[in-house]
């Protein structure tokens, strides 16, 4: 749903460059979401690299910001708050997934199209780490992150419960992080 909203929003803009931001505020929560969902999603997609997690994290940014965000705030203040919230959400995501926080968000990030460039070196490293994992760990990571399946679909493919697939994914990511750190010798 987030991707669709971002795509429809992107179609109404007159280019992908910088936009003038007024000092005025938003008329309501829906206006905040509509005006900012595209760049928040693009940011998350750029940081996590898969659509499912980027959508979840984008939704988490907005739900986290919903209660404390003042509707009387100006557009730049709202964007700054959403950016800070995105940093916190990303830190929590990486801390739970990889055991470390990766919270750097470039200050010059602009609402840009999301590209998934193939990096042969990175792909080789990923394949090497996956090759060192037990079969069930390797398979869950391949299904979730390389094939982009949901947890439910990956569980069905593996013939396990959704809860078991979540545990497998968590443990596989932890071991992959250890293998990656150990493999960088």
C-alpha cells in the first residue's frame, strides 16, 4: 500500500528535484502522510533493500509520529520530525535484525527514485555468507530477502509455521551477522 501511495504521489510531481517548502502547516494527518510517504519510503527502501520491510518501516515511522506530532507545526518542522523518527525506527530495526544500529541518514537525501543496483562484490559477499549457513537458515534468508517472499509465504514454502519461520529468520540473521563479521578477516 505504501508503494502505491508513493507511486501515485510521484506521478503528480513536476520532476524529481528539490521542491520549495513553505513555512505553512498541514491541514491534517492525511496531508502529512500524502506529502511525505514517498521520500520516507524511498529512504527506507534505500536502507533495508527490500519492499516488504521498507513498507513496514514506513508505516512504523508514521504510526510512531502520529501521537506526538503537532498539526500546528510547519512543513519543515514536520519533515525534520519524520526524519528523526525514521532514524530511530531504522536503529531499532537494525539492532533487532543484526545486533547493531545503523542510523546514518545522509543530510542531502532528496526524494529520488528507488534503484536497486547490482553490485557484484556485495553479491559475492552475500553468497559467501549464505554458503556458510546451515541449510534451513540459508533457505529462509533466500526466500525472504532474495526472493522477497512474505514471512507467511516463506513458512509455507519451508513447511513450517509462521512463528517458526520468524524464529528461523531471526536466528539466521544473527548467525549471518556473526559470519559476516568473522568472514571479513
